[in-house]
């Protein structure tokens, strides 16, 4: 399996999906605003990065986000350095 390193910000998004299952981008933004204090644009930027890495599947309509691997998957090396 290919190793995938997640930055701390990407891990926060993934942890939301691991804890709560599929969420819309809007729901993720609301959750992360409460838990981390992020703005909607910040959350959307991190979601786009996770989609580009293949960590999140974006499902239309509604920009539904689905984690493509489970927490602690075999290639998980912990947070990458920023």
C-alpha cells in the first residue's frame, strides 16, 4: 500500500469524517469552526487538498465528503511536518 502522509490540518478533517461518517463540506466547515475555529474557506481549502491526495471522495450533489480509508490505515505515518 502506498504511504500517505497527512498534515495536521488534513488529519483534523479526516478525524471529523472518521468520527461522524460522510458529511457535506458545509457540515464539515460548521464542525471545524466549532472545534478548531476555522473559517469556511479554510476548511474548503483543506478538503480540496485531501481530495487531491485521494484521502476524501467528493460526491455530488451537495459536495458530500467520504473518507477513503479508515483511521490508522497501514500506510499512516502520523502527521507530516508542515
